[in-house]
């Protein structure tokens, strides 16, 4: 029996091992036999390796030759210091290493496990729940204070399926024009209702100021909004009328709500970009109707419609 002590500085200064090495055909034969048996059992089991090195690397070739392993053509990646890991979904317990699968189970060379023909496990794509959002132009006037109900819920952050608001109801306060409205939202998969009111309040009890609430049922969303805008003396430029198209994603049925308001001006329609998730616009909150304001600043001035057409994921 021939023993030789080989000092192999493997691959770089970070890893230097001394190998007490039995060089004999018996050793190589048993190594190959063990490896073949292990391969049957655990081929492609995920491993966590400290590093990956090409078998063609000048530091590696002599080492393989020493082991009596034929230099692979084309070269393959060797994993160094590999340990089995458990992989579950996007998570593994390979911290600080490279998660791989190898064509062979790691060969133990004096305590250093070397995987042959190792391929990194591709990182998981992050959950793709980012929504694509469009905001329509402002219909009406910007003479009030700007509001955006979407940013009230999500700030300036990314809009996702987890934080996107959805509309559960809209209450319209109106006569000849829309004086104000209140939108009831639920955020994400939550249950809590939040009503945000714009312009003339929902609690105003003046005779002649209509109060109509449109409530969305399960699986219903607003898929189109149409209306009229224009200068309606003495109120100035306002949103004069609004109608909603409500669609049921389960039954495919559609229904109309409105029109609310009766004055006429320029017609508009916002449709075709998915579902309405929030309103933006311009308003001054008040407890008075436009009629009672006598020209003072107040009420709803303009609306923009914020829609989503679903996730914006790479296909
Ligand atoms: C990862 O977890 C598995 C199963 O619990 C365990 O066998 C393995 O040793 C762990 N590997 C590391 C690198 O922690
Ligand atoms: C849909 O959204 C796109 C991108 O925001 C916008 O350019 C387009 O005008 C919108 N279409 C409609 C009908 O609102
Ligand atoms: C959003 O960004 C604008 C300017 O980019 C900033 O003025 C505003 O405070 C931000 N709003 C929130 C809720 O972070
Ligand atoms: C108008 O309707 C809303 C929603 O149903 C309600 O909260 C509010 O009290 C009503 N206002 C009046 C004056 O009836
Ligand atoms: C809503 O849609 C889901 C499928 O997306 C369906 O299972 C459920 O029965 C629907 N609910 C109603 C009340 O229509
Ligand atoms: C409306 O009236 C209520 C009760 O008087 C008051 O608390 C609230 O501040 C008023 N809102 C506005 C916008 O003036
Ligand atoms: C959603 O809107 C974006 C931006 O307007 C557009 O690129 C994309 O094609 C739309 N997706 C669908 C399914 O309409």
C-alpha cells in the first residue's frame, strides 16, 4: 500500500485542505462504487455548497487527476463543501452558500464533500402581485383641493393585490349637479369598511339634495364610468352627472346605476382599463349643498378614475 500526503490548496486561499490520501486502484474502485450507489439514491438532492468551481480551473484539474477522475469534457462545475439542504418553495436552509443540485452525490474527500456537475437552483421569482394602475384625466375642475383615495390607502408605495382598495359602495349627494359623494372602501383582503367623503357631506339634510347609495355585491366591480361635465351657473365647472357600469365577474352580468345629476354639458366615458379601484379629484369638504354655499368655495369640483387591469407580471 502506498500512502502519500498531499497538500492541496484548493481553489483559493479561503479553502486549504490537507488530504491524507490512499492512492490505489482499490480506493478508486470503491469510491466509484460508493458514488454509483449513492447516485441511485440521492441524485439531484439539493445541496448547499460553499463555492462552485469549474473542473477546468487550473487549481482543480490536478486535484481530479490525483483522484483518478477523468477530467470531464466539456467542463462541469464542482461544488465544494456541500451539505444537504431542505428546499421548500422559495426558502432553503442554505444561508451564505450556493443552493445547487449536482449530478452526483458529493464525494467525501477527507471530510470535504465535493459535488460534481452542480447547477445553482434558480432563485424563485418574487410573488408577482403588483397591479398595473391607470389614472384617467380629471373631469370637471381643479378649483378645490386635490385628493387621491388610492394614496390614502397605499401612500406612494407599490399597489399590490394585498394593499389595493376596492370599492364597496358609493353614495351620491346631488341635485342638478353632483355636490358630493362618499366612497366606501375595503383594503386588500380586509373586512373593515372606510368611507371617504368628498365635497358636500353625506349627513347634510337639506331638502332637495338627493342621497343615493349604490352598493356593490359579491364579485361585482365598477368597470366603466360615464358622465357629463361643464359650467353650470352659478356653481361654475362641476361634475354634472355620473353613471356606473357594474359587472359581476362570476356571472358575467352587467348593470347600470344612475345617472345621478341632471344637468348636461360635455359627455365622457372611462372604460376598458379593468376595474375602478379608487377615485381621485378635486373637492372642498362642506356640510352645505352647492345651493346653500351661494358661490362660496365648496363641494365636489372634479373627478379622476383610478383603475387596475390586473397584475403586471412577466409572462
Ligand atoms: C437543512 O435541513 C435539513 C433537514 O432538516 C438537514 O438535514 C440539513 O442538514 C440542513 N442543512 C443545512 C446546511 O443546514
Ligand atoms: C388605459 O391605460 C393606459 C395607460 O395608463 C392609458 O394610456 C389609456 O388611455 C387608458 N385607456 C382608457 C380607455 O382609459
Ligand atoms: C408621496 O410623494 C410626494 C412627492 O413625491 C410627497 O410630497 C408625498 O408626501 C408622498 N406621500 C406619501 C403618503 O408618502
Ligand atoms: C345618505 O346615505 C348614507 C349612506 O347610506 C347615510 O350614511 C347618510 O346618513 C344618508 N344621509 C341622509 C341625510 O339621509
Ligand atoms: C363569486 O365568485 C366565486 C368564484 O370566483 C364563486 O365561487 C362564488 O359563488 C361567487 N359568489 C356569488 C355570491 O356569486
Ligand atoms: C360638518 O358638521 C359637523 C357637525 O356639526 C362638524 O363636526 C364638521 O366639522 C362639519 N364638516 C365640515 C366639512 O364643515
Ligand atoms: C394593462 O395595462 C397595461 C398598461 O396600460 C398594459 O400594458 C397591459 O397590456 C394591460 N393588460 C391587459 C390585460 O389589458
